[in-house]
C-alpha cells in the first residue's frame, strides 16, 4: 500500500510541476498582452523600430525561429490534460495553437536575406516608395498567431511605409478577438484599425471588404498566420510603382507543429496550376525562357500562390476586385492571376522579400475535406467559365464530375454573365494567348491527340501511370480517378507529357533500356521521347527503340520489352495493352 501511494504521489508531482511551468508561461504571455494594451501610446512610439533583445530572450521558446517541443514527464508521456489542449488547438486551427501560445508575439527571427538583397535596399531610398495599406482578414484565428502577424509587420517595416494595418474580423465568435483585441491595439491606433464585417463573408469577400475601405494607393494582403521577416516590405513596394505589376513575396514555411522557421528556395520556384485547377510549385529550371542573369531579381510567375501580394488599389478595382461570386476560400488566386496577365498586367515573385506562412493541415471553418474540395472546385469552375474560353470544355472532358458542381449553384449563370461583360469591357486577351506567352511550359490539351489517365489492366486491378512521386520518380499505381498526378497528354508529335516533362526510353536494347522522364525542352526533338499508340492493340511503342511499354515485374514501375505480334496482344490479359481516358481529343 505504501509503495503504491508513493508511486502515485511521484507521478502526480511530476505532472503538477509540468502543468505549473506551462501555466506560468501562459500567465506571462497574458501579462505581456495586457501590459501592452494599457500602456500609454506616447511611451510606445519607438516600438515600430527593432528593440534591443535582452540576454534572457535567447532562451525563450521559438526564439530566432527555433522549433518548440512540449516537455515530457519522466516516463516519456505528455500529461493527458495537455494533450487535450493540443488536440483542441489542432481541431480549431489546423495547426498547433498550444505551441504558438508559448511563443512571444514579438519573437525575433533571423535575417535570411542574401547579402545582395541587403545592399540593394539603402535607407535613403525610402523616400521614393509609397506607403501601403495592409489588409489581414481573420475568422476565429488563434490570438497569439494573429498578434504575432501584426507585430512582425510593425517591428520589421519602416513606419513611414505603413499607412495602416486593417484587421478585418470576419464574424469571429472567439471572445478574445472582440473587446480585448480592441483594447490591445489602442496603443497602436495610429497604425492599426479593426474592421468588423456585418455578417460572415468568407476570406475572399473579406479581402474585398477591407480593400474598398483602405486609404492608401497601394494594397498589401497577408494571411492572419504569417510572420514577416527583415526587409520584406521595401522590395515589394519598389516593384509595384511600375504600372499594373503585382508583387509577390517569397513564401517561407512556419512548421504547423513546432512553428519553426524553415526558409525555402527564394529563387528556385514559380507558381503554376495543373489541369485539376490546383495550385502547384514548379522549379524555375523548367522554364523555356532564359532566366535572369541574377536569380535574385524579381521574375515572372504565371500564378500567385494565394493571399500574399501587393497591388495598386486602382488596378485591383479596375479588374473588378475578386469575383464576388467566389465563396469563402479557393480559386481566387487563379482568377486574379489569369486576369492580371490577360488584361495587361504582370505578376512577379520577389526573392528579396521573405514572408513566413503557416500552411494549415485543414481549414476548420469550412468543415470536412469533401466540403472543402467541393467548395474550391466550384470556385475554380467559375474562374474557368469566365477566363479559360474553350479550355473550360476540355477541363470538363477530363473531369466529367465537375460540370454538375457549377450547375448546382442557383443564380450562377447571371453572375457569370456579369463577369464576362467585365472581361469584354477590359479588352482582355484569350486564354490561349496566356498559355502561349505567359505559361508555354504548360501542357496544352487542345494540341493533344489523347489525354487523361493512361491505364494498364493487370492481375492486381487497374493501374495508371503516376508522376511525380515524392522522390520525383515514375510509378504505376491504382487509378484513383481524381486526375492530378495521373493526367497525361499525348501530343501530335508523339510526345507523352506531364507538367512540361516527357516520357522516354534510355537505351535501345531490352536488357539495358530504362523508362525515364525528363524536361521536354531538352529532348523535344529526340525520338527516344516519342511514342506511337497503336489503337488496334493498345500498345505504346517507343519510336527510337521500337520497344513496348509494360508494367515492371514489381507492378509499381514500368519497363519496356519487345512488342508482341497483333494476334497475341488481342488477348485480354496482355500487359502491353494501354488505354487513354480520352483516346481522341
């Protein structure tokens, strides 16, 4: 009995100590919030500039972007009460709110800029830049994350370049985001304004709401879960002074579990879309145009990633803001990207500007994955109907389940007519022009002889060519019917392409030949990257080697072998038979 009581007492004592430490950290954070909220504004004027960091801050959670992990008990377990709080944060936010609440809202982050970028932004050049209105829309965002976003702007931006920060509360229900938030930002009232929407608008309409009420000539949009890094603002403003240029920062990653700063390749990626109308990153080395001599100079990007960009207010208004028929979230980046380029503007990524962003694992304010996919796809189809011309019909052929989504929305036809009228008034170019001049690396369905999934019948079921896998390899996986990595295009010249890469064969003998995939721009004239599809037999014959494509022996890769005669291929079990989703475009 004595031993049992002693063990229980020791276990409880360790849990109480851990909870006491965590509670103390939370009390200090709340104290920090409260003290800042009730200090006199005159005392805080200097807080727009970087402060001297105390020696103790080196040990603060998350300092300089270091990861934050939860301390465990002696037996390697986090207390149940703490686990419950962590799980609740994930459920509400899609990231680890518990860890965020342990980190200072004014934490220091490293200056990650290239030395060339630092030399390019002299202090005496600020007088040539115009101030900006920064629009941040939030709905039930974690308080610590929202405050850290705002403080990163205030602490790492020249105050003369910040006309205002507009915090657009999109009908939040969290108590801390109401009166407390108003009181907190009283000392910053010459820079921070809180706007509250009269009803739930959603992220897209919330941005329109804020943009129309902004007072500066230039707008800069940020998500409510970002941290701006040193020198982030000046390069963006230096670019948008050029007429109709939209400036996009380099987007670094704040790990959603530990909130660690992970700096991405600032000059190595550009924004694109696939034929699911999903955003994707692609490496700059696959672009047909020769890149700039200095890779740190701003460069063209066909599509922006989302809600982080700077634009002249009058240009945004001329383009009709966002389409007000887009609901809540999703597709708005495609719409704005297409119409900026097609209506006389340009979008450029700025490698010298760094903004770190939390990529949420899910969007709790939308609900399930199914609802989120349906919502974003319906938005994307509105974009396709207005801006993609005949390519919208090709999209429906690839995804027959898409058309009913748009038809199910009442009043959609009239809304679409209004947007088409706007496009006509602006005299915008065609989507074919966009593909040819802005994004020539994209596969063009109108130039294909066949497209969609490429399917092989095997003993284990229907398998489809899939690329890229995480290691950038080619695989043969079960057909899922969702497009994405399984959409291919068989061009008129014989090339089988996906995302600007061509399927090919290295070697001419069956024993030494390998199926590969490489940039089309490097091998477009080579017969090794061209294929003949024999519709009678279903065989895919490599032009250079004369070998036929088959599933490899492990069933998850592909290989080539000598082609069987026609009478043998006619058997239903023959592995050399391949079927295209759309055999004749």
